C-alpha cells in the first residue's frame, strides 16, 4: 500500500467528470487500498478517485459513518443516488481544500446504489453525516466542488487561500511540527 498525493483545488483533474468503473480487478483493489490508507492518514471520512488524480466514478468512505464496524472501508463504484429527502446544513471540509470549512446545505437522507470492489451491486440508506458524505463524494465524480455552493465573496476568499497555498492546512502545520521534532 502507498500514500497517494491529494490533489488540491485548483488542480484541473478536480473539474473533470469521471468515467465509469468498468474493470473490477486487482488494479482497482490496489487503488482502493491506497485510497483508504491515504484517507485515514489525512484523516478524512471519504475520498473520491479524482482527488488522487484518477478520473473514475469511485469513492471510498470510512465504514463507521455508514454503520459498519471500526476499521471497515466502504467502496462505492459507479454510485447513483436513488432518492433523497429533507435538508441539513452543516460545516463541511474537503481534503482538496485543506483547512477550509464552510456551511453547506445537503439532503438529510438518501438511498444510494453502487458496486463494491468486486463489482457486486448494493444499496445503502444514509442519514445525517453519511448522507452528507455521499453527496460530497458524488459531487467530486461530477466535477462539482464545495466551492460551487458558496457565495461569490466566500468563493473569492477560498480562491485566495488556494493561491497562498492553503496557509490554514492542518497538515502543513503537522509537517512543520515533525520538522521541529526532528531538529530537536
């Protein structure tokens, strides 16, 4: 397994609509394992393939937010939201916008259909955080980003953050702490 580079906005791969997953093979399994290792290292609760530079309709999620046991990662290949209802507003972050958190409105509940890492279809009912994660990750597959939900002023502020190299990125500060620890 290997840590993958998280693509940060404005990387063009984040604005490319993803292609369907057609091969459910060892290469896909390896990609999903690497994505899981990367997601947990960040730490995050979801990661879409475009965020690691792969334009496939694929994302993974931390299984605990979907009601599975600790340490489980759920693979969603070729996901389709079958239904949604209600509305929730909450603070949302994204590994492609490190250190940026904004209030975004999403459906409260949804039912999603997808394929797992071997191509078997499954359906899952989601509510609250798990529904938020589904819509956030499906947006990545459709080349929509959290910045698209912001007002023009907030969008401009996030673009400035990106141009500055995301100075509020907690990962950046963690790396600085590691450098200081090595020097000491």
